[in-house]
C-alpha cells in the first residue's frame, strides 16, 4: 500500500529534461549496493532468484525503505539512506525489482536539483503521501487471503486512479506537461513487476506472524508447549527468524515456570519439574545437578540457540545476552549470570537503533493495538528490543539481590534500569516497568523513595467542559526533590483493567521544596478510544502520575486512589492469611530497621494531643516515629471504608517524626480510635481521654 504512493509521487513530481538523464552519484551508490547482492562471482547470469535469503531481513528492508521517507528531507538524502543498507540477506528478486525503480529516482533527484526552489518537491511529496495510503485499504482481503493476482490488479487500478487525480491538479500539470503520460507508463510497468513479488513475501511473512502471535498468546496463557509448537511452524518458514529464535529460547528456559505469576528466574533450591509418572507437576527441593534430565535437555537446547544467535547477530545480541544470563543463573552460576546481565545492560543502549529497527514490520500491523491480546504481543516483543520488564538485565540483577536479602543493592539496580532507559530516550511502557517493580521487586522498590506516600497528586479540570487538566504535586515530606519530570497516567472508561494512557507533562520543575506544593501547569488531554473522544469530567476513572527526578522514580497518587488500594490489598490479604509480626520483622530487617524497636518506640514515644475549640472543630494532633514511613501509611480516625472515617487535614514528615493534625470533634464517650493503614498491616491506637480531653489511656494493637 505504501509502495503505491512512493512510486506515484516520485513520478508525478519529476521534471524530466531528457529521455535518458545521466546517473547521479547517489543513484549510482544505490545501484552498487544492489549489485553486491545480485551479481554472481561465477558468471554473467547473476545470483539466482532462488538463492537463500532471510525473510525477516527482506520484509524489514522493504518496510524500512518506505518508513525512511518520514526521516529524510530530500530525495538525495533518501537515496543516500538506501545506499547504506545491508542487502546481503534480502531476497534477490526483491532487489532486482527494486532496481527498476532507480531510473525513476534518478530523474526525480535531478529534477529536485533543478527546480528545488520553485517546486519544493520533497515537502509536497511528504504532505500528499499520507493522503494516498487510505486508498489502498481495499487491498486487505486480497492480501490476507494470498490472492496475489487480485491484489496486483487492485494496486495497478489505484495507481491509474491516482495519476488521473494528479493530472487534474494545475500545479502538477504545469510541472510535467507532456511527459506525464510517459511517466505513468513507466511507473505502471515497475508496479506490475514489483507487486507480485512483494505480495509473495508478505504472504510468507503473514504465516510467520500468525504463528509467532499464537506463541505470544500461548505464553500469556501459560501454555508453553503450545507456544513451542507454534514457534516450530514459524521457523519452518524461516529458520533464521530472529524473533522466533529468541522466543523459543525464552520458552525452553522457562518451560516449567508459571510465566504470569512470578519473575522468570527460579531460585536454585526450588525448581518445578515434570514427574516421570504422570501429567501433573510437583514441587521439588533440589540442587541444580539433581534437576530431571528432561529439563536439563531443554536448558541445553536453549543455550545452543543463544550461542548461535550471538555469533550470527552480534549487532542485535542484547536479548540473547539477557537470556544467556538467565541460563547461567538457572544452572547455579550466579557470577557468570551477572556477567551476561552486565553485558546486556551495555549492549541495549548501544544496539538501540538496530533493535528498534526490527520493529518496523510491527508498524505495518497497527491492528494489534485494537485488542488486549494484541497489546500483550506488542509489549512482550518491544520488551525484548528495548530491555524492559523481564528483559531488563537490571531487573534480573535486582531480583537476584533481593533473593539474597540485599535490598539496598537491589534498589540500586532498579535505579540503573530507569537511568539506562532514560539514556535510550525510550519512555513507552514506563507503567509496565513500574508494575514489574511492584509485582516482583516490591520490597526493593519501596526503598527507592521511602517517603512516596507523603506525595499527593492533584489533577483537576481547568474549568467545566475543558480538555485541560491542572497538575500539582504536594510534597508533604521533608525531602527536596530536584529536576522533577511528571508523566500523567489516566485510566479512562472502556479501558481494560490496569490499562493507562500516559501523557508527558511539558513543564519540568527545578525543585520542589520540603512541605510545599508545585504547580506543573496545565496539560491538554486529547484522547480517543474506539473512535470516541474522552471527556475529562465524565471519562477519567483514575489518575496517577510517575515522577522521575535525579535520584528517584516513584508513583504519585491522589488520596482516593491510595485509600482504595489499601482497602483492596487488606481485604485480599484477610482472605488468605493475617499479617504477623514475623513478616514485618523480616521486612524491617531488610530495610535496615528493627521492627521490635519500632513498635516499642511507637508505644512509648507516640504523642497524642487534643486542642478543644469553642468555635469550629477540635484539633487532634499526633506525632509518630518516622520509622513507620517505610510502610507507606495512610492515617485515619476510625477505620478506612466506614462513613465515620476522618482523614488528617495536614500530614508532614519532620525530622524523626510523622506529624498529623485532624479537624475532629471529640465524641461524647471521650474515646478515639486512630489507625495507621498500609498494604502490609494496620495498627490501631485506642485513646481514652480524661475529663480534660487529654489522653488518659492508650492501647496499641497490631492488626
């Protein structure tokens, strides 16, 4: 479809001054690049059209040449781009067919030199290009059913129609005058020769995509054998398909794991293996050497794939290095595993351009974004190319450190991940990274910014029926935040659960001082979902934000979101097992604190003061040990979720204390139930007041 517009516009805008113009240096360079692939060393006939080729490289080059038009500023620049590509593994008949386009580009390049000031050919070309693409929409059925003759006829018909439309434009007819008929015939000839070839390879590519998509979805459903079966079908079509090879190694390494319920790194002491006598699974406590031979065999198959991949594609080796690190971790060699993860961390930024270039073919499949399943396919694929989620080397090292109880080292690896991603200038799937940390590295992630519950987000519509939100961050901590960037995350109606649209707030705030509020200004929200524009006052379900500073990465939430999250977490926890002091002891020890000492301090040094008021509400002031801040607490009088719950009017960190103030009328029974609420636990203080409305008896209970 895109090819149609390329050829048409190249021809239509060309000012042909002679029947056979001399070849420009740029076109000559492209011709030499093509000839390296199609010229034979053994004779004059050239390389056979049946010569071995890489289907993935063939499709990548075809689509890459089309997409390059958006990144170049002139026909000469575009030709230089063509000349620098590696065509060594591209199908020979594609190169031969593309070579027929070179005389056209040669004429256009020379016309550009002669008439650039008057015609602005490239600028006009770029504008019209997007208008042409929808005209090819009717090709979908012909291509999807591999009806190549029908698709070729449709393409040719559209080309003729497009030429007719251009002939009716006065500016165009003035440029090319009597030569337009000859230009049209040349283009149709090129199109008729190239289209069947293009559609032939697209048909093969569709088969691979279908089977790879099946594999991704099978992994998502925890059906690893089904995924491997689909990948084998893809590799039968193209045994060198990079994506299928990486995905196959991925599946072999974690064939026995539940991919969606835990990180894909098993500890050496707990490995799930198939029982020899049945179809079920059993948990075995073993050394690596005792793993069933079947599992060992799968691991070695994965290693062989990865060894060959790294040798064959060193410039795109980062995902394979990542998996090789995991292989050695499973084998019990943590030192060598870490070495491979370190190497992958270096290679992901260095190979960023090549790896992301592999995504070009996915850009032709925009339909993937129209379903949750398609979104999963894109996310897992992009994670391999960009190094996020499971494919983040830093997250894997963070997981290793957290398993050893080294939460501080684990935290540093998390920060290194976000630093690396920032250097790659890639911020898509930022939420996915945050969710990965919350799901699999929660204890370490909490340490990145212990005071995160003392930041509040305010995202309010600027006025009624406005499409702008005003963004403010309220810093209730005593920590200064510097170079603060905000990414607003909105969950709209009709979105899938936990799905958010991310908007980067334009303004960066140099500093947010302790116990102060920063206004990031207004952000315009222009968002459509399934063809319907979302309205801010009706369609926002939840608003969250991610702040990135020089030292931290953290969620910032509105009060209501925090309340609902704590209630949901505690309700779910009560259904399983009550939190106990042993769990909290382990957590506090991991973050460098002593839970028993903290509880003792809470019971002996917490301060509760009531300031009665004759006008308005009484004031209830509380001072608690700062060590409780690591629980990411939310405080209330009466339990969260009941209508009588009261939140503090002010909250702030101040040195060794958490300071709170409530506007609250003391009940007639002089009894106050004060709560610390968190996802980990609840603490209740029952405060009995004397006749002067001052604390007389305080009972502290860990719930």
